């Protein structure tokens, strides 16, 4: 996903944290797009909420809207600003794995999206072992998400029979989950119905150390329903 026509600055950054630092420092910046596998930031002077007609599907990018906060949360941004200005650790040398210490705790994360995701906690038949009684559709599921609690911990990586996960066409990850070292990767999600991959869509996936996150982009536009992303333990 991306916001188009409102990019005012483009630059290279080793991780999306570089985009966050730059956007925080520029008063014009209200959001940014990050180009996957090219390490390129695009700073926007508008948000998807202000210009929804320009918020479009793009498998090579993901979008992040800035939320400027005060207090403890902003300590993360202050430290990143300090790091980015240091002669010893210039922005191009900031590792994709940064350790932040505050309030006698250490927070380890691989990139910005590992701190900014939505948790899917309600089972609602999403697990791959659940035989469907209804047909739920994920055509409106967008953004970074993590499976937690009753939904399990991740997407299955082998073919899921149709009519499971409380839907008709069941979504599974066609490929292994990435390691932390692999960083942000693109994986194909197959939806099983007539066969194991009747429809498919590519999504970004990241290993955040203790969990996985997925940047869901709805369902394939040529056949949006009833398709659903499955989960497993």
C-alpha cells in the first residue's frame, strides 16, 4: 500500500527507522512510504485519511502514518535522532537491529513495523484446523498484523484444505518464514479452493525475533471473496 502524488522527498535508508527519523524532523512530513527490497523512503505531506482516493495498492511498498506523541513514547524518537546525528554512528551505519534502553528495560526490535502492528486475537474460526461453518472474507484486512492468543502465532506454510478457517478459500504462506537476519521479505500467499493455489497475492513479512508480522493487503482483486488468511500454532 502507498500514498501517491504527495511525495516531497525521496532518499535511501537502511531500514524504515530512517524514514521515521527523517519524518519526525521535517514539519512537512505527515506519513511515508517504504519501498521494500530497495531501502528507499518516500516522505509524504499528506495522510491516507486526508487523501483516501490516493491511497492505493502497491505490493512493493508499505505505508506508515505518523502519530506525533509527547512523553515516554517520544524517547524512542529522541534516541533515534541522537543516533542519526552522531558522527560515530551516522544514519547509514545504524544497524537494522537497535537496542533502546529506558525505564530500566530494554526493548529490542528489528524495525519500525515491529512496534506498530495490530494484533489479531479473536479466533473466530481462523485456525487451519477449524472446519468452516460460515464464510468470512478478508477483503478489508490491510496493514501490519500479528497473530496472538487464540489465533495462534503464525500463518501455516503448507496447503490448507478449502472450507477451513471459517471461509471457503484458505490462505497459507507459500514459503518459509524469514529469519531475523533476512529482514523484510516478500512472500506469496496462496488461497486453496480448486487446488492449493487457486488465487494468490504477495505480502511483506518480517521476523521480529519473538514473533512474525504480516502486512496484509486485502485479498486478490480478481476474486476478493470468500478468501481468508489462516493461522496456526
